[in-house]
C-alpha cells in the first residue's frame, strides 16, 4: 500500500471517529434534556427525538445488512455483525424506556400513554429488524397424516384440522391445555422455559416456581396462581378469571370481568379489555419466604412497589381515567378478602 493510500485511510478513520464522537455527544445532550427538564413538554420533545434517532439507526443497520448481502459477505459474519449493531441500538432503547417512569411523575396521563405507545413502536421495529437480519427457519410439517385422521374423527374440515395442527406443532412449550373442572399443581417448571395455559374452563392452576414467560389464551372461570414470571405474562381472550402472580410485565388483551392480584416490575398494560380490576399481590402469596427467594432469583421485586395501580389502557387516549379497569386498593375490600380466603383454603387443601 502506498504512503498516499495509507494517509487517505488514516484521514477517513479520523473523520469517522470524530463523527461518532459528535453523535455520542448529541445523544448525551438529548438524554440530559430528557432527565433534567422540569417542563414535561420539553422532555416529551426530547423523548420523541430520541425515538426518531433510534429508528434511524435501525434503518441504518438494515441498510448495512443489505449492503453486506449484496457484497457476498459470509452469511455467519453478516448475521453476527448485524445482530451486534442491533444489540447496541436495543441497549439505547432499553435505557430510554427506563426514563418513562421518571417522566410519568410530572407528565399527564395522556402524555405517558402516548410515550409508551411510541416506545412499543420502537420495540416492534427492533423485533422486525432482527427478523430481517436473522430470520427464523419456517416451520414445516413432518407429516400431514395426523391432521387428516383428526379431521375424519371429529368431523372438522381439513382446513380447520390443519389450523389446529399448525398451532399445536408450533407451540411445544410446557403447559396446561384443554382441561375442565380440574385442579392443576405444577411443582417443578423446566428452567428457562415458557409456560402456556390454553383452553381451560373452571380450573385452579398453581405454578409453584419461576417460568421464563407466561402465555394464557382462552380461559374461562379459572383461578391462576403463579409464583414468578421472569419475563412477560401475555393474556388473551380471558373471561371471569382471577390471576395472582409476580411478573416483569403484564399485558392483557381481550380480557373481561377478571381480577389481577399482581406485583409487576413495570406498568401493566390492557388492550380491548373491560371490567378488569387490579390489586396488590395477595398476602397469602406475598408473605411466604420461599416464594420471595424464587422471585428474587428471577429478578423480580420482593417488596410491594405500587405498580399494580399504574395501569396503561392502550385503547383509551383521553386525558380522563380509563373506565375499563378499577383499583381494589382498600385492604378491607370484600372482593379482595374473598380471593385471599379462597387462596388460603386452596393452600391448606393441597398442603402447599
């Protein structure tokens, strides 16, 4: 390499370093505006600017990934490089998300909801980008025979049988499925596994350990007690149920007439839900020392933090309080007392 070429490369590297330092300085200034501003409108502008910058960086990562594909960069190298760059962007998004709690103490409920929805959009963009850089291999059936036999046996159509088979085949996580009028006690949960509750009616479910994530779908008149959900608990199409759990995040979609006794690390989220109520973790669940150890090991709060009452209704954008949920904040509330008495009775009956 000639001296001229070496000099040119050195100049370009110096320019790149200065550009990176300038961008980092700008980000630090925006973060400072977001944290230090006493004016909510100023903080909101800074937050939106930070979100827009993260989204531009996501597009930049995708553009670099596309360029690597066209340049025939080795697949493993391309994927590792793209995921590393996206990981750095994700770290900034996580840090930004952590500021919403501080912001919420001085902003209106409407601004906080808008802010959280904006953050959800950023998270969704990160998930989509990851799918582009490192797409999962699509699922393929090993055999379609079982679906055909099922269709002939229960009289369902081929399309319906295939849809059921597709759901079952794609979700092989541990769980409790297709039960009625049963008491289910899960004393040991495979470490690092999600847990699934599906198509349950009139059941009591006790999960006496920590699961990585919870997915609950199509539950009616059930009572669910889970010691710890290290990640997110996602509920959909649930009616007339009671949930008692500690979790990092609770998200409920299409839930009706259901009570949540919850200790969460972040604000619970409801969407398209009606007549739901929130209360702190039941005393029977909150005061057992061995449960505290499990929750602490899962990285969850072991002390009451009041997050159960900080509910976000994503489909209610008015400044007034959402009419779709209520807080059971009275220690003498009859409904709370009934739920806790039921829990104590179940623990005694099952010798838990």
